[in-house]
């Protein structure tokens, strides 16, 4: 997959099908949209995902925001999906002020050579967010492209959206988040060196330090599973600051893998967070912490069906 980032100076070599959106989380609605894109790819068009960097919520809100997917997680998802070109379009004062019709003419048609444009009903782009699917459709005859407008997906009467997923994760409702995403909520990264407290207690764990941009559920213990080198391991994870053994305020994801005793340092892993078990707590002694960890691991084995 070709990644074009930080520049407006690009030109695709052939006609394309372009999906435009924020694509935070790549939920069921996004997947419906990209299914249309990949249909057109089969007909010979370049499959393009067009997103904005930084995310509009961060740019217009003027503050750091936490997203469902980090930049690297999103890129990995697009590669797995079969997208040919990812545009991480620079969102700044100049580009945000671009009149919507000029945006279509210069970037979508001129540089991306769009033959088909796919977008959700809530699309907005250009100056004051005035660009939308109605504008795209009104310009289609002038510029010779076709528009695929993807209706919202609803589940149990509720609209599937990134906002709804963020709300569910904020409550620790990993099952609802998974239902709307079409897969478990994930945290990915490279295993870092911790204080090896788990190893000292006879329950070795692997540690991830997610970037600040990654939205995490409430601190606590979660039933989970870990993907490493193509192998899936049942696991149990703690999200938080480890208050019993550390005074630092660095939030991490510490995970015990059932049946894994190898060295995992510096290896890429993905943690699926399946179900909230209990809130993080501070124990009055290491022995009490050890007893609770042992209990958590035993109950996690029951959850995973491990004898």
C-alpha cells in the first residue's frame, strides 16, 4: 500500500475509486463503504482511502483527542483490507479553508483521478464543512464521476458510529464496542520492558505502553486474547498504573498469556479486550496483590475454557 502523508503534491497514475472519511475505528458502517470500494477495485480502479491528518476533531477542537485506532493500527487495517493508496491529507488553516467545489476539482478529481467516490451520509469537507454528499452528486455530471452514498448501519435500533463506540469503551462495555466494530476492540504495539513484577511473583506478563492518542477503556482487569506472530493466546489484561507497585502515572496494558513462557520483548502483539472483569485497585501488600492476580488468572482460565 502506498501512503501519501503531509503533502498536497500528489498525482495518481490511473483512475481510482475514493472513499472519503475520518475512518476512526473502521466500524461496520465503514466496512460497508469499503466493500463498495473493493468491488470497484475488482473492475480495475485503484482503491483509495482519503482521510485527514490531524483528525478534524483534533484540528478544530484545538486539543489532543484520543482515537479508536492509532495511525499505525489504521494503516495495518487498510493493508489487510486491500487498499492500494492511503491519503493522510494535511489538515491546516489553508487546506481547511478550501472551498468545497475547488476541493473536489483540485484534489478528488484532479489529483486522485476519481471515477467513483464513496462516502457516508454524514460526510463534510472543505471550508466550514460545507462540502457533503449532495454537493458531490451535484458536481458528478461536470467532472464525470459516480457517487456511492452509504447509508448508516443500525443495530438494535441504534446507529453504528465512532461516537457510540467511544461511549461504550468509556463505560468498559467491550461487548457493545465489538458488536459495532465487527471485531474485538484492540490495542497493538511492541512489548516493552517493565519492572518484571509479574515474573517475580511467578506470573510473568507482557507490557504495552500505548501512545497517548489511543483511547483506552476504564482502568481495570479484562479478559483478553493476544495475537503474536500469527498465533492466538488466551489471556487476561490489566489496564492502568499498577498502583500497588508503582508511583508513576504511566498507563500501560499488562497481560498474562496462558501457555506462553517465551521471551516476548520487542515483539509486535495485538491485544483483543473481550470483557471487563473488575476495576483496578491498590492493595495494601504485595502478598495481597499476588493473591488477587492468582484469583484473576484462575477465573480467566474458566472464562477461556482452559482446564
